[in-house]
C-alpha cells in the first residue's frame, strides 16, 4: 500500500480558475518527493491541500491508510517548514522548537529530551538559549526544520524553504535537509521552482504545469528522458528547433513522421564536426559566455540558434561574434516531440 496517496485531486477557485486538475500520485514511507514547476502551476495549492490549509474541490488524500482530507489540519500529524522561517522572535531557539510539543501537552521531561535531540540533528544544540535575531537566515531555517521534526510527524512538508537564502547557503542547506530527512526516515514533500535544487535532493520529482502533472520520475529520468517538451525545456537547458522533414543532416528515416520539433541538450553539442556519423551544422558564433567551470557558445545556423556547453574551457579560449564554426552532435542524442508536445520515439531505416 502507498504511504501517501493523492487521487484525482482538483481545486477550483472563484471565477472558475482551476488550480489543480485531476492530480494523482503516491509517495513511499521514507521518500523525498519534490513538486517542481513554475509559479502558478499548482504545486503550493497541492501542498496546502495535503496540510489541510485548503480544501479540495474533488479527489481524496490518504496517509498510512487513513483518509487525510477528512481530518482537521491540527490532527493530521504533519510537520511544515515554511518559506519565511516563521520563527517566534520573542522565544529562544529551544522554546521555538518546543512550541508544537507544548501544544500537544507533552510532559516536560520528554519535551526537553526531544528538543535536545532535534537541535542536535540540525546542529543547533549549542545555540538553544539564543533568540532568533542573533542567528543567520540558514540557522533560523534550521529552527523551522527542527520544530517540524520534533513532533515526529508522519509526513514532512516543505514549501520553498530555501528561497530566501543566498546561493551558497542554499546549496549547503539543501544537502543538510536531504541528510536529515534520510536520517529520521520521514516521508517528505518538497516544493520548489528551482530545477537544480530538485535534481540534487529528490528521490523522485513530479513536474507540474497548469495544474496538471507532466511527468513523475527520478532526477535522472526527468532530465535525460523527458516525456513532454515542457519537461525537456523547464528542467535544465534545451535547444528546441522546428523539425524540417529534410532534417539538418540527420540520417534518412531517422526521425518519426509525427515530429514537430526536435531538441538537444547543450552538453551534447560540440564545436567541430566530431566523429564519423555525427550530424554537423555550419553557422557562426553569436555570443560567448565564460562561466568558469564551463562556457556557453551561442551559434546561429540556418536551422536555428544553438547553445553549446563547453566543459572546462581553456582560459585563453575566445570566440568572437561572427566566427565561422561547425556544430556537431550524435543524432542519437536528439529528442523529438509532436505538435501536442509529447515525446515520440525515433525510427531508423537502413
């Protein structure tokens, strides 16, 4: 039996705005499951529905075999970590973490032991007596994580908890959140619009768009095997070009008849024609962007504009606009999509 099961979840707001449209998925007992999508796709509405802060128009939610959507929010046994820390400024770190236990009338000795355990887990034990104002943003977010975990919830929900932090701290804390979740073994649903964040920490990712699920899969499946053009374009960078039946040098009969556009990742392109059997498209440099560990070369060709990722570029590499180049790639790395944006398989004829 699935630990958390969402079946046909739909939510319609006033004016007929459909925020969720028949969403169904399941989460395993210790899984880190991420809802990924652009603003307005329905991911936060879905999270709030699971938490009990919003009622579904249709559909059901069950947790550990019991109907969750019929249970009041305060009885759902769910821990929640918010985007804006949501700490009480007049309470110490320990008092903030103990807040949920106090509301549950947990005995003082047990409460103290569980607070100490939670603070140790998030590495805040030495700061238990401090007020939140004396802590950094990352430390305040750890308070929220400890407060959500100390009640030992059946499910942990996190609504873009790192969005208010700087880039370096986001990377550090996302890894800690993943490690903490695995150490306590609590199922977690994480909401983000950051594709790299989702790829780095998730067991599985649910990509949402316009209130619907586009694809659910492991990070590797979502990135390397996108089933729709939306997933291909939203997760990572993708070169997308209208398909010409003649093709830019593809082998005859390689592409499916229903192909409308074709796409390829920047890391699958290279400057130069490359190995025998590779497709080569001639063009000229439009823009060169140096990013340290990699560089991006934008090339204009008769078949469209392509961005090529150059790993570990030589410090002296310079590509001026207008420089003639050839863009080479293995045709097996190309993806094809029909007019509805659905992936279609390639066909080969010999």
